[in-house]
């Protein structure tokens, strides 16, 4: 079983009826001058643009929030920041050779990228920019990253303090709800 199979099993079947087109990825892949990772495209072709666990936002090339428009915006912003403070932005950004390729963000303020460190896109790594302060490289494909991301969210939730000691009824309106694996189309 692949990480994509595990992810689909974890999130459940897609609730969006999608009509796929062979041209869905053409313009985006022309912009990055490479095919994108197979598991990334397969996941997005299944689920579309949306939010995983109400935290991780990802974009399909088609729809109200197309991937390519966001890629261009993020790449331009990062390239300008790299020109201003090159010591802080050590990774190049697309279209520089080997430059990071944006694919999404999370509601914690982190940006997520592919690092085209291999000629085979299925061997690219995922890089997370944590608020421009540090880059974290994930050794694995997109779907393995998402599985790990969901697991880390669930671990953080398990580490939350027991609110019974703060509220005699055990209810705290500020306590986050338990993180359940989910995908919500946007």
C-alpha cells in the first residue's frame, strides 16, 4: 500500500465530483519546467483545492484558487525577500535553478514547497518555511509529508493540558477540539 492509499483511507473518499482534464496540469508544469510529483497530482486530482484537518491548505490548478496564480505570487514575494536579505533566505526560489516550488501553506503561518533536488519529481523533498525563520526539509514524498503532518497535529492535541484542573465542569471554550483527519474543499 502506498502513502497515497494510506492518506485516502485516513481522510475518506472525496466529496467533490471532479471532471479531470489532461490539460489540468499543463500550464503549471510548463511554468515550473518539469512535471510535478505524481502523488501530489493524484491527491489533488482526487480531492481538489482544500484544507486538510482545518490546517494544511493545498491548491489544484483548476478552481477558484488556482495553484499557478498562488505559485507565482509566493515565488515573487520570496525572490524579493531573498534579494533584500540573502543570508536569511538561503534556498533559491523558482525560477532559479533548484529553486523551491510553492504548493501550499498552513494556518500556523508556514509555507510549504517542493525542493527539486533530483531530476525525478517523485524524489523531490518537501521543505517547510517556518515563518521565514528556519527551513525544515522532509525526507519523503508529498503524501508521506501529509501523513506525518496529520500525525503531528494529533500528537500536539494529545499533549494539550487537561482542562479539568482549570474548569470544574471540564469545559473550556478556548481548548481546541480534537484533531480528526479530514479534508474540506474550498
